[in-house]
């Protein structure tokens, strides 16, 4: 196939995207993907049955997070290899691929200082195959059982597919000679590792703070003033807190100001115009005229995407994803530009591969046209985005399953009943950080200290957040809380956050 170009008209891009998906299905999904191979066999679907996007949407079932949790390894492409144990019924590698590895080995000189076993021709052939198929890195999101749900990357994913995705962040004007300050917490999350991968794959100077738990906020701010950084990457609510702290430090003379920030790349929480304006005013109070660049990503996506300007819409990859927007009720595609639930399929990835993954995220629509801001043609998410569907919510920058949160607390020994209240650190300020309170009625004889420790441990493990406060009350008090709203159904989780108004 001809190499993709973002200079093509939208219709030409869509045709290329569809052909790439069909080729990927035929050459990689049907022979090598354990989960979908089994699903297709059960449904009697053969490779030749899927010849168009319409066939794909009709014959390929939606994939959910629960599907992945049951057997994450089954979502990684894994051809059968002679001499290795077969975990699933997949097809053997094609002879053409083996020939490609032989050619690659012939072109690969023995590395100086390499172990003897890697100096042989056979070892170099095996290494070429491993680079394409063997997972070497994963991001993980929590699950109800405490087992992580990973998205796995092979060497090929990281060095061939990821650079093109990461480079799309540069559409907003970020240059290689810019200095960046990464405020995302160090965790097996896409948000943190996307910045790390971008730095090493594309170049650039980035200092990773690893979050306030590693380098205190005040110390980060002193480093930001001295480092003369051009852009900053963070979760919006933490950035708000960070800027508030910096302003207090400026007012007390601890710093003179931070006047070099040109861009703030934010992701992990909904962004509306009022929120964007608040951040811009906070930057201005420190002396910086910063553009607020919105991002979107998740572990399952294996990539993060950004706007090219303020409110421009988030540019998506047409080379490595097939995008759909579905009606949340019927689960059928909606017309272009119509609100619905974002759904994606990977193209040309190895490692973890998902088809028609139903994100649960409600968007205002998908436009596939020439961007009026940067002039690039391609798919764009229409912003602002809505909060995720009711079964999920963004808390402290993480996409949290409400069922997972309830289960994590219920699994803590000594808990009789409970309620979770999600509010803001400052309830009157919708831009302040999320604050999670867990009200608990303990079983008779249970140690409150043990209960608090186990709740925080479970929630951190399963939901990737930590409750700020565990408050103990009587059984009667908790029951009153649970049924206060309707008197009929218990409100196990109450979201008291006041979202910023659009405008």
C-alpha cells in the first residue's frame, strides 16, 4: 500500500484507512489473535467474509474492558513458533516472515561485546522475530481482582508505530529545542510513559518530576523557575493546585515567577473553556502566556492524542486506528459530527491489539476534515468532551469503574457498610483537586486502623487512586446517607463535584 499522507483529501484518507484495516485483519488478526480467532470460529466468520468497513462493523463484536480482564494475554498477537509452547490455537508464522527475519539477520552485524549466543546467525534471526512479536513493555490499569489489565508493546510497536503517534503532539507548536516539565505521576499509565517515550523516540529535553509524591510540589516549582521550561504536562486539577502553590510562593518571595511557559499539555480530566481560561489566568499571574493544549488517551489505546491549538479539536491517527462513534443505546454508528461513544480498533500494532473497543467515553462528535487551525486533514475529536458514561468516572485523572471502586471497598475485611463521596479539595472551586472520602461502618470488633489501611490498599490497587479520607460512623448513620436521596436505592457512590460551566 502507498504510504499514508495527512495532505490527502479526507475521502482518500478514509479509503486508505479501510484498506489498511482489511489487510491487517486478513494478515494478522485472523491467523494470530487468540481472542478474536476463537470468537470468529464460534460465529462461523471467515477471513473472506470481512471485505469492507460495513462488514467489519456487522461481524466484529464490540470489545469491553471486562473481555480483556478475563484473559489479557489472549489479546496479544502470538503466532505459533516451532520449539515454543503454544498457549492458544493460532497459525504458524508465514514463510515470507521467516525469510524477512533471515534477510534482517544478514544485514545485522554482530554487536561488539554481545554475548556469544547472540553472535550466531541463528540467534540474530531469532532476535529479529522477537523484536516484532515479543512484548517488552506494558502499561497496566487496575481490575477488581487486583490483577493488572495490561496493554503490551513489542519492540516494533515502540520503535515503528509509536513515534508517528507521539509526533502528532508537535502540531501545537512544540519544538525539539523546547524544555519540558512532566508533572504526571510515575505509574504504569499511558500519560506518564507517553511523555517518556516521546522524549527518547523523538528527542527533546524533559525533566520527569514523577509527581508530588516523589518531588514535593514546592520543590518542583523552584525547579520550574530555575529550569526555564517551555512547556509543562500535567493532570488539570493537579496543575491548578501547582499553579496556586506557585502563586503563593511568588507572593511570599520564595520565587520571582515562572515566565517561560508557552504550552501546558493537559490530559486525564474533562476540559471546558472556563477551565482553560482559569489555567491561563493562573499562568498569567506567574508571568507566562501559556496555551492550554488538551490531550486524550487511555491504557487500552496505546497512544495519546492532542489538540493543535486551544479548542481546535483533538487530532487522531488515521494510520494506526479505525475510529467509530456509536449510539450509546443501539451501539450502531452515528453520522459524522454526531455525539456518541468513541470506539476504536488498532491497525498495524503487535502486542496487545483491540478491535472495536468500546471506551464508554461520550464525545461531541468526530470530524474528518481540514483543521481550520493547523491545516492538517484527518480525524479530530470535537471538544469539549463529556464525562464518561455513568458506569465510569474520571477521578484524580484516572478513569475509574464505579463497580471496581465499590468492590475494592467491600473486599476490605471489617467493612459492614459504606458510602463514597467524591468532592473537591475546595468544594466552592470546581477547578481544585478531586477529594475522595469513604464513610465506613465497621463490623463489631474490627480495628479501624486495619480497615483504613486495607481500603486504601485495595482502592489503590484496583482503581489506581487513593482515598483522601476514611471516616468511621455508625451503621445507622451510613444507612441514612445511602438512602437519603431516594429512600429506595442505595447511593453507594455520590459525586458531589460541581463541573465547570462551559463558556
